[in-house]
C-alpha cells in the first residue's frame, strides 16, 4: 500500500519539483516517519484532519484552473470536446462485456464481499477500525465513519475527475506527456502521470498550495499506514508472543523501530513499481478471497484464526504466481478480472477446507467474545449461550442501514456528476434518491442498537 503511495509521490515530485525518484522517496519518507513515529495515533488523527482540508481546497482549485485553460474552455468546452465526450458515461458500455465485467459486474457481484482492500475491508478492520475504536461511543464511531465515506467517495472524486478529463485534451497521449517532461524516466510515464502534469498550469501561489495539499495527502496516508502497521507488529505480535512483560517505553521504542523498517521496505518496493494500476491489481489479487472470512467471522462461530491465516497465505501465493510465475511458464496472460475470480475461488475453497480441518476455538473464548461484542444473527447459537437482543436491536435493520448508506453515497456521487454534465433531470433524481435514503437511514439507525 505504502509503496503505491510512494510511487505516486515520486511521479508528482518529478513533474512539479524536478526531483528524481530516489530523492523523492528519501525526503518524503524521512519527513513522514519522523512525525509518525513521534506523535502516535492522536497526532496522526489530528494532522489527518488539517491535511484533509488542505487537500480538498487544493483539489478544487486545481479543477477550477484546469477548466479555465484556453484549450479546455470551461465545463461546456470540456464535455463537448471529442477526446472527452465518449468517456462521460457513468455506467459501462455493456456491448463491451470485458470492460463491463471489470468495472461493474464483478465488483457488484463478487468483489465487494470477497476481496480485501485497504480502507474498504468487507468485514471491517485496519485503520478504519483503529479510528472507530478511538471514538467515545459506538454512535460517534458510526456517524464519523458515515461522514468519511460521504466526503471521500461522493464529494472528493469530482475535482479529481474534472482534472483527469481535462488532461485528455491537454495531453492526448503518453508521448505528449513525455515531450513536456523530458527529465522524467520513460519507464514511469504512464496514464497516472497526467494529473500531476496538469498541475504545472497552476499560477505560482496556487502551485505552492497544491504542492502543500499533495504533500499533506501523502503524509496523511503514509503516517496512517505506518501507525497501523506498527500497532499490528507491536500489539498483536511482539507484545503478545515475544516480550509480554516489558514497560511501555520499551514498546514505544520497538514501535518506532518498526515504523522506520516499514517505510524503508515500502520505499524500496516503490522503486520497482511503474504505475498505480499495477500496484492496484497486485493489492486486489493479494486480498482476493479473504473478504468473506472477514465478513463471516462476525456471524459464524466456526471461523477461527487458522481460517484467516490460511486465506491470507493462499491468496498471497496465488498473487505471487500470477505476478511472477504464470507468464514465466510460457502460459498465456489472463485478464485481471479472470485472475481475480480464480484467486477468489481457490482461496475460498482453501480457507473453508482449513476451517473444517482444524479444531474450533474453545468455547470459553467464544463465549467471552460473544458477551463483549454481541454479534448479531443466528450463527452463534450452537457455540455459546446467547443473550436476548437489546430492545429495538435488529440484524435486519443493520443490513437495511448498510444498503441505505450505499444508496446515499452512490446517488450523491452520480447526482453531482449529472449536475456537472448539465443533465438536470437525472441529477435531481439521484440527489432526491440520496436525500430519501439519508432520511430512511437516520430513521432506521435507532433500531440497530448502538450504545
């Protein structure tokens, strides 16, 4: 994850500052690891808040400037340009089945529940859970997470999308980007360089603000993952199995050491990667098939630690095979979507087999977990002494809220897009749907039973 973020940072620094990849990785990593190692979670969260505001202002300003370029000609000129007009559909062309399957069918039918991806884990986890657990109450955790999802998935993308569409006019192909920035290594001149290439058109004051906003976004993301990774290494592994009785100062020192090691490994890997799409596909393949484990562990008592270990190990081996071994054996390359589905199928069969082949977690541990977490549904009745539901608590209401939350975000995202496209009717329909879903969501939430 951090390697892919570092890769993007090196491309931005190369275009906007003229730095080579090694310098960008060294400077960015050193500055970020310094404050991530010294501040802890509270410092990371506070700086995240400020950095998000800076990043949003910078992204909006970049979109405004991109629209003001003479060759773009504002929103109307952008959407009417031949290079852009054929790329505005919010849904894929179903006559091209391979594209439709990759961007819509597989994500909606399979990927959302079966594939782990950082920040979008099907069963929760990672830095999202870290921040939710830091909230004062369950209700506060739910509300702030919902706000994050609306801002991140419904509001934040459109300034990026506008700049990306404008880049199709300003830089019609990779050769034009390479010609504009001859000092950039040709090996990393890919489509993901277009956004930073557009930023050179910003006036000096905004150019500095944009550098600050991108640096803020980079530092926010890297510090989040450093803190998350170090907490796993120290709390779940080192403190538990290696040195369980040391004082807190010792664990803080180990955490800082792990933080430095993580950024060093990520920096080295980022110099091997060439484009963000490559990193995205590797991440998806590594997580393929593990998502269902992380979902079912909350609803089915039989999922144990070996289930998760097997799922993660099998999916990683499959990802390594497809990335390095498959074509080396002389076999024909497979489409990323097909590789993903194959990985999901093999991993799911594998972890289910391991689950039934290994002994279940002891009943006392299961009972303790159940009493503390109170997971919903009938999947625990055979293993623990279940408790009656709290007044108003409903698993049906929880799933309904999940669905309504998805409707709010997607309808707001599409509604904003249609409004920008100058299509008021579908825009109004989507935004009304978002409002109705939001009303239903907040009416239904009390039935979930948050404390």
